[in-house]
C-alpha cells in the first residue's frame, strides 16, 4: 500500500485500557516524512476534539491547525487584484488616449490604423447607428466578411450603447437566419455579398466604410451590467443558444491576459477565430485593451485554407490563440511568436513537448458565460 495506518489498543497488566497506539507505513518515493507527520497530527487533532465532545457535529471538527488554516485561507488566497470594471467603449478610449499613434489594427493588405484613427472611425459608426435609432439596450447583428472595418463596427456598436451579435457569413444559411431571428436585433449590418443570407423582413444596413460620414458621437453611457455582446453556442445539444455577456467581466479578462500572456504595446495579436466564436472577442480585448495591434489577416490565408506559420511570419504575430487540432497541422512556427494559447479542446502532451520550449504556452478553457475564460 502507498500509505497504511495500523492502530492497536493497549491494556495494562490488570486489563485496563492503556490507550491506542498507531503507526503509519508509507512509500518514501511518494511521501516525505514531514508530510506523514502532519497527517498524524491532523488525525490526533480530530480524535481529541471528538473525544472531548462526542455530540459535536462533523462540520465543527477542525482538521487543520490554526497556522495551516491561515495559510490556506489567507496567505495562499491573497489573489485580489485591482482591475477596471467599466464598459468596453470607455476601456478602449482610455487605452487610445495613452497611445494614440500606436498601431491598433493591421489589415489583410498591410494597411494600418492607429488607435486615434480607430477611435475616430468607431465614434463615427456610433454616430451613424445613433442616427438610425440604435441606442442603449439594443442588439445589432454583424454579418460581415473579415476585415479591419469589422473592428471599428464592433467598437462603434458598443459606443452606441448596444450589444453586438457577430455572425460568421461562412456559416450555413439556416444557422445564420436562426441566429438573426432568435436575437431579434434592432439592425443588422451586412455587405452586398452577405445581404442575401439574412431572413426576410429584417432591418438591415449594407455597410460601406465610405458611408460613415456622420459626426463622431460620444459614447452612450451604459452600465457594466448592460449586454456587450451575444455569442451563440455550437448547438451540439440542440439548437444554438444565445449567451448575452455583459461589460462587467471585460476589464478583468483583459487585465489577466496582459499579465499572464505578457501582452505589451509591441505585441501583435492574430485575429484567427470565427467572429461567431467567443475566442474572437478574446483576441479583440487582448490586443485593443493593452495597446497592442490586432492583425486581421484575410480568411483565405488562415487555417484551414492557408498556413498559420506563414501568416505569423508575414505579419510579425507575437500572440496567437489556436485549437490543438489546428496546431497539430503546423510544421513550424517563427521564433517571434512568443505566446501560444491553446483552447477549446484537450491539448495532447505531444503538442506541449513540441511547441512550448522557448516560448510561453498556455492551456486555456472557459465557457462563454464567464466572459470567454
């Protein structure tokens, strides 16, 4: 046995009770001597309490000593952090004010927008939406192809006080129409190429970047418990279900990403996930709330159509979030890719052995309901 306890009752010469003696037998390759001594101390502590008060409830019996209890509850649990708890629009504008000239978005063609430019574009989107009656508490569907403009649209919706519902136009038509009908958005932003995917009778606006000529609108005041975005589940257990996520956890998530993944102003975060998958907002927050650049590569160059390693090398990507199954198809990764986050599936040890040396590799998991992770 790895660990065994032998207890024996003892009596004196007259047959009177002489106590119980015990001994632990343990495998020394699994247990240190002090560890077993602590187990013995805890057992004695429990027995003493029960013997002194046989009527005590089990829940009242202390297993840990005062020092151990303080270590577990206070010392080890001293994890409190000051994190920003504010709406997405405010968090982004605050970041833009810190580094207005830094690159915020890199487009598929290599075009770059600064934080000041992205702030101005998103403000103008908010102005157009406000002019169309979109306001606090509304939802706005986004059925657009991947581009740098999508970033301004999502931020503009947040600044208008609404929540965005990102819908991947590559999804089957039936799924797209279900998501739009079920979320009942006040407006759907689409393109000429995606307008035909929408269900009949839905209020839509064919998005053209040149249409955004409205005056920039100040961000609408919203509460942190207002809906920031809606992500639909995979539907593996039936129909996809919309999860309404509030602004409250966004600052916490971004603060954790910046600390755990070392996301600095010189970082470049690849936007790899489908816009309908919550990993897309994970990438958005990681970049734009830290002062880094978000790389919006063309879908044809991204897996499964293109090569992850080539995109990383072309755009100088430093941070990527990828599923283990997609990572398993990669032959090589540039040295400049300092952080790899695997998520959504079990990560085989072989992938860790191959890709973790020389870089930061994190195994992440989380349900949409807790702000991604």
